[in-house]
């Protein structure tokens, strides 16, 4: 019986050594070849005071509305972006080109001026990446636009 135990012990020891060697090999591979970081662009709106509040809700036709637009390039490469602002499908503002290095942040005030009366107008902030005609990211606000006569 001692001989049987000895063979079993040798097999278990060999399996344990193989498992440890496999784990060390997998760890080494993971360290040598880390997974690709996630690539994305942060895109956000803040109210005029720099907080996620107090967005324009009621305006008069032709009145300037201001928000702060932020873009953070997490795409792992330098990129250019273009911002277009539309109210009910009509362009009412925008920023032509913002060039950002990898992990660079851009934040600036954007102005839009609604040109027609109407409640619950959807004001869209459309972000395009360099050389692309399709919208990459979008955000929106709902705005009531009156004639300005009180």
C-alpha cells in the first residue's frame, strides 16, 4: 500500500507543479501583453455656472443661450472634433474644430440662438470625429422658445 500512495503522491505533486507553472505563465503573458485600454470620448454639457444644472429652459427668439461643452479624448490618439448645435433640426450654433491630444480635456462655453417660436424644441449637441460625416456622440436639451413679449 505504501507503494500505491507513493505513486499517487508523485502524480498529485506533478499536477500541482504543472498548475503553478501554468498560472505563472498566464500571469507573465498578461503582464507582457496587457489588454488594450478602452477607447472612447467623454462628451458632456454643463450649465452656465459650470454645474450639471441650470440649463437654459425658456428663451425668446433670437436670445443667446449659453452652456459649457466638455470633450475629453480617451481614444489613445490625437483627434479633431467638430461640434454642431441644432434646434429642431436647424443649425443654431457650433464650434468648427477642436484638436485634442490623447487624454486631453477641452471645455468651453458654447452659444446657440433659437430662431423660431415653439415649446419643447429639442436642442441637439452633435459631436463629429475628424473626417466623419456621421454623428459620433450626441446630447440634447429641451427648450421652450417664446416671442419675447411679456
